[in-house]
């Protein structure tokens, strides 16, 4: 029986990926000659226009060094740069606790820590690093902080990273299943897992003494979710995560992208999803399948695609109208999220499913 994954035959996955990339680079000239003219070049005038980004959704102005660092409360800070990813860190008398390490920010994280600690007199050494979840775009700079850092994450994070075998993301040293309280230098950080949402290992990071909650890739403050509800693994869990987050006491919110948020950012996205859900149910109830079946009687994929395109369009249209100018990107990604929401409603809750008589 052939291996499920080609890298399992005589090589590990990372070696396979590196080799495949090299092979692709060698093969590129030949492929380009075969496909000459097949991939059109796009000019700016060929690209679609979208609604302007509301001023309140834009990220902060960066400093001359190309990053931005700001105090959240007391000795808790957040940092971003041109990548528009967000990390946070807590300075303590015994070391810095870093919350995520996005590779897009990379060494600017340490530069921001150095800047802050040179002012507040704390040590600039990162001693602990909390993983919000296993995705490389949020913790792929972990390795630059060395081997002596104590890394903390969910048990499922450790298992996913063990499978990935990515040296840029060392395995967590401390893991937990439901809850863990991290104590460093007189500070406390409460970590909790409330079930699958964005991923099967996404955790809630609560700093009650700093009035702050960090929950990454569920709510991007002032923006609609990225494609497919932030490419989330469990759509129902993703939706439930809003209520779970609001059950915590906090004012400041860290969502992992673009800017610092507040509690009302979660409430607003929750309303956006509620409106999309109501619209999706209306679409399921009213979009007639008949013309699609009649047009493509022998092509199931053509019928399915065009019918679902119609469902998505009917679902997204009123939501885009209501939220354009309110949430950035409403006209960009609502249709993508509408599709996965429709599928969650149909396949998960079974709405619209009829047993043939």
C-alpha cells in the first residue's frame, strides 16, 4: 500500500517539503515555457474596487524603526509592525512573559521589549512564551528566543507541533488540558481551553490584573473575519467562542491582528454572525433548486456549485449592505464566511435536511 503522505517514504515531512520546493524551482523554467501566456499579468486597473477601510479599523502609525509598541495596562504591552500581526508581553521582575511570537514581527518583538524594559527598569530576557495555538503564523518566531525559554500551551498544541516537526516552533514544555495558571515574577496569567474553535487547541489567555483577554484568530478588531471565518476548523465552536470570551471580565482585547481591541469588538462581530445566520436560514428556505437541476441534469458538480453560489449570494447581500463602513472588509470576505456558515448549518445542525419519503 502506498504511503498516505509521500514524505513518509524514506524522509520526514520537512525534508520532503524542502526537496519539493527545490525541485519546483528547477522545474519552473520548463513549466513556464509550457504555460506561456496562460497566466495573465494583472494591472492595477484590472483589480476590483472595494469599500474604503474605516478610519477606526486601521492599525497604528509605526515608529522610525518600523514597529509599534504600546502599554495596555500596568506592565502589559502589545506590539505590531508592517505585518499587521500582534503579539503581547508582560514584563516582570523575573523575566518577560511573551504571548505568541509571530514570524511576521520576528526580531521586532525583542526590539520592542528592549525599548520598554530600558524605560521601566525590568529585565529584557524572555523567560516564558505562551502559545495561543499551533499555527505557524502566530508562533513561528518562537525559536529565536532560544532553548531556555519555558514554552506553555495546550496538550493538543504539543501533539500538532510534534507531528509538524518544525524547528521554528519548539514543543511546549508545560501543557494543560482545561486550565493552567502561570505565575511569573509576582504576576498571574490564566490559561483555559473551552473546546475547539478556530483550531482544536486555541486557548483563552486572561490577565485579570491587567483587564485583558487574548483570543487569537476569532475576532480581528474592527474587521470581518478573514476567509472562511478565519479558516477555522470548527465553525460552531468558533461562533460559540464569542459568548465564552464575553463571559470573562476584561476591557482590552488582543485578537492577534492589526490593532488592540475592546470588549465591544467581540459583541459587534457576534451580531454580524447572528445576522449572517439569519440570512443563511432565509436563503436555505427560499432559494429554489429547480432551475439549477434543470440546467445541469447530468452534472452534479455544476448543479451543486451554481446552487451554492446562489445561496451564498443571497446570504451575503443583506449582511454586506448592513456592515459596509461598519466592519472593514465586509464587502471582501462575507461571501467566503457565508459559505462555511451555510455548510455548518446544513451539515452540522441538519437544517434543511429532508428525508426522502
